[in-house]
């Protein structure tokens, strides 16, 4: 067994660990089973915005009444 590990060996093992983590995370993110969960999560930034009660009132307020 190797009693001393060179710094190159440690860096190489670190690179392999990071690469395996990257591949695992990529597979997890692009898994089609998680699509419904991510679809709901994508809308979270807009969750605190109030929904208009009546869309016709909003449209009439933004339209000009001039002929």
C-alpha cells in the first residue's frame, strides 16, 4: 500500500469526486420524473404577486377611451 500520497494524487482524487458529483446532479436535475415538481418550483418567484380579480377591469384601465 502507498504510505505517502502525493499532492497530484490528492488533486486527482478530488477531481474525480467533483466530476462524479456533477454527473449525479446533472442526472438528478434532468430526470423526467421530477418535471412536475420542478414545474411548480419554477413559479415560486411569482407566488407573492396578487392575481387580478377581474381581467376586464385591468384591460379597461390600461386602454385609452379616445376614439
